[in-house]
């Protein structure tokens, strides 16, 4: 547990290398204890604790992989990635309470919605892995469109009162909402940015195709608007957000 918490805390202060060190040890121990599958013959309470630690590691791993542009440590194919029973309901109940405190180990909520962490893992595999780097521009545009649709399905599945919109209007007020929900908005816009930043590396490959250039301009616009929304969120609620939110400002282009 100490390795897990240290791996989670180090990125808050920009210590990615230290986070990678602690995360590697935490993942090693969790796999030995079968926290990645939940099949270890232990009492139910301990098994649940292991699974919560696993999801914390999974969340940190996928964020670090995208942040540092390196392969993730956790191979999804070796893990049981089924969402815990009742997770979505507990998530909604948790976020319905204004300024609720973060509860990492009760199975109710994690630093990031684990469904969004699973999506980030897919983004890395599809766009930023070795195979993703070899894809043609039409393939990348198709993948970005499909990822957009999947992310939009996730956004639409959330309660309407959470008001997670594609763009942040200047007139929107966020007073009285819990910190975790504010963070969820930042993670959503970060995902949009990460998807469409791929268009930057495509621009030089299609100098003479006006149709593809138009698609890329649209993609770049989405990336810029998502980054702008992040900055507006930070301006609106920056004083109540934890330190790791500053990464979203630094990581956008």
C-alpha cells in the first residue's frame, strides 16, 4: 500500500521518474498477490482491498504512460478489468454531495473514473503505441473519430446535473460541486486533447490533400478548444483543486 500511495503522490509534484519507480514495485507486488485478477483465495475484505489498490495503480499507470509517452506497465490482457459491482451507482452517490472528501479505498470512487482510465489505456494503444505510430493519416483520422464517439458515449452516460459539457462556457458556475467532479471535467477535456494532438504529427504527411487537411484542421481546433476549456476551469476553481491539475495546463499545446 505504501508503494501505491507514493506512486500516486509523486506525479502531483512533477516527479514522474520517482512515480515510475514506486509504481513498478507496487505493480509487481499486486500481480504476485493476484490483485490484477481478484482470484487470490483470501477473505473478501482483503480481496476487495487488493482490487482497490490495483485500480489505483491502473489509474496512475495509464496517466503516466500518456504523460511520459512510454508503454504502460500494466498489460490489460493480463487483468480482470470488469467494473466493480455497484461502482457506477456509488460514483453517482458520491458526487451528489458537495465538497465531499476523497475516499480512495472504500470502493466508491477513485482519483479518476476507472472507466475513463480504461479509455485512456485504449487511446495509448490505438494512437501512441508502436503500431499507432506506424498508422497512415486516414487510419489515424478514423481512429480519432471512433475514440471521440466512445468518449462521447461515456459523457452522455453521466447524470445531466454534472454538467460536463464539450466546451466550458464562460458563464458556467461550478460553485458547490465536489472536488472529484471538478477533476472529472479536467480528465474529460484532457482526453479530448490527447486524442486530437495526434493531428499535429499528421499535418506534414498530407500537404497536398485538401480533404484530409480540412479534417486535420477540425481536429486541431478540437484540441485547442479542449485545452482552452481546461484553462477556464483552472481560472474558475483553481484554488480548490489539488496540485496535479497543473499538469493539464503544462501538457496541452
